[in-house]
C-alpha cells in the first residue's frame, strides 16, 4: 500500500476512496487515477476548495498506451491524459491521470478552471 499524504487524505474525505486508484511512482509525487466523469470536479476542488490549493496547472499531456507491455498495476487504457498540478503553499505536486479507451477519447475541458489548459488541451487533441 502507498503511504497516504495529506492531499490524498483530503481527496479521499471529499470524494471517497473508491474514486481514485493510487499509483506508486519513483519520483514519489502523489499520483492518482481519476475517472473521466469526476476529473473536472477533482481539479476544481484542488484549485479552489482544498486548504493550501494547487494554484498552478504545471502540465497537461497524454500518453499513447496501446503498445505498453509493462503496466505495473496501472489501469488498462489506450491513452492516458496526465494533469500535473503544483501547490506553492504546500511546496508539492500532484499528478492526476485519466484512462481513455478507443473510440471514446474525449474529456471535458478544464480551460475555464485554468486558462493555460487551452493550449495544452489542443496539443493533446492533436495527438
């Protein structure tokens, strides 16, 4: 089991433990798999409602998983969209991932939450 951090405890309290699949990572950044149905609510909560908010969308990218052979308990997906957020108050990052399967590869935009997401979402769409 992965050690629970303060932010993962806050997320579990708000959304329930079943809403997330935690992934162990070498860089020890809390990494949570989130469903496409809740990603907007989760990022909005982390930006505006949580104590010591995650004010910066550091990166938004996607991974083509179709040829991956070593999944290491990661959820199955054709593509993974990755949101990397930064909290200046906490001096820590969090990584959120959403698994997508063909042919349903769309996600709701978060550009109204972070305007910087607009360009990043376009780049991911081009993928």
